[in-house]
C-alpha cells in the first residue's frame, strides 16, 4: 500500500459520512462568517436581525454536528469553507450600502438551498445513524432560514 492511500484507509467513517460532515461544517462556517460581516457592515435592522438568527442557529447546528461526530468516533471536520463559499464571502465583503444587503440576502437563499439539499440527502440515506439524526434535525432549521431569505429577497426586489 502506498503512503498516499494509508491515511484514508485509517480514517473512521464512510466516505459518504466524512463528506457530509465536511460539507455541513463548511456551510455553518460560511453562515456564521457572512452573518458576522453583516453585523459589522449593514445598517438595515431587518437584515441585521436575520444575520443574528443565522449566527445563533448555525452555532447550534455546528455544536450538534461536532457532538455527534465526537460520539461516533469520527475525525472532526477540517476548519474552513469551500472555494465557492470563500468567493461568496469575498464578494459580500466588497459590497457597501443597500447593495451589500441585497447581495447578502441573495447569497443566503442560494446557500440555504444548497445546504438543504445536502442535509436532506444525508438525513434520507446516510449510513451513520447519529449523524443522520443531526442532519434530520437541521432540515427544518435550514428550511425556515430559506423561507426567511426568500421572503426578504422578494421584499427587497433582489
């Protein structure tokens, strides 16, 4: 066996579970960082209130995921975001004023649609019961966030 395949063989959990855990952790990280940026830059009280909800909810889903990962004996996810999420955050941080708020809400709708698909898929067919339970619990939270983002997007015409 080559040294390139040895670490993967030793890593606990299926590839499906490891990929889900990483994707869910990255989604939470993006949500928290984007919302933190909003609290620093936005002057719109509705956008700021939404951002604070995202921070609170995604800190909880992140903590729930970490607890399940630990209990399942899996390696914790690597910190950070996906390349696309990093680009979204950079694009958001380059905006100002009302355009900043519009970009944030548009990104939230897109990010929550993607996160919902990932969570629903693992909740339906994931191979680790503890992680599947966490995914299933996250689905209504993310669904609610998506509905709020869609309503805000419709209200701002973005």
